[in-house]
C-alpha cells in the first residue's frame, strides 16, 4: 500500500470536497496543503550519483516509490504503473460509476487557474503532484536537487490529459507520450 493510499481517505475527501457549496479556490488550497503536509512526513534523500538513485528506485527504496508505487525510468522520463488513488476514487463514485459533478468542477477550476500544469484527472491528482514535486526538491543526486514536471495522466478508461509545461520540456509528441503511457497511470519528467 502506497503512502498516498494510507493518508487519503474517503472521510477526508468528503470533508475537503463537500457536496455543499464551498469556494473552489479554498478546496484547491486545502488539497495543496494536504500535499505539503504529507510531503513533510517523507524525508529527503541523498545519492552519490544517478546510478545509485536508479538502483534504489528499481529496488523500490526511494521516497517516490514509497509515495506512489512502482514506476519505470527511461532517461529522465518516469512512467508510474498504477494510480495509487484508485481505491479512494472507487469509494467515492456514485451508482453511475462516476465521481460527483462537484469533483469535476474542482478539476476544471484547477485547470483554469494552473493552465500549464493541468494534467489532472481528479482533484486528488493535485495532492499527489504537490507531494511528488516536494519530494523532488528534497532528493539530491550528486549534490543536485531533482525537479519534477508532470507530463501526462491517463485514466483507467484510456483518456489522457497533458501538462503544457511538462510537454514543452521533453522532445516527445503527444502520440509518443500516448504510446509510453498506454496501460499505465501517469508520466513525469525527473530532471537532476
């Protein structure tokens, strides 16, 4: 079980994103704050070189793996195999198999505010991506800090959303990204 699965519960989700009216900006702020809170629980890491980091990551011993589960790293591209929030999402879906409409409203507002970082499929992607970025800031390889840029997210149904900022930093087309992310959860750039 990933760290995210342990920390983000159905009860918490319903409290942060209630069915009753609440300012979207307040909800987004609370999701980002939860990400910062969880990230503070995950310590920083130091590696002598990139090979040491890659070995530890492949063995499942990095903060990123603890946070989100297994992934594959090819060059600077990381492809997460499974969304660590699937159980939470499943517990919040209605009888129609969809998340409540007000959850989609949070997603749309976030994309409106953060146009270049808008690769989210649901509100909890916000929490996940905040934590992942902070982990990058606290991971050092050969003395250098890692920067993480979201590239794309893929839903179980196959829908892919892209982050303009991450896409602009890689030399891959959307078709290339789609091929790499097919059957996977999300993709991000890990710059060290």
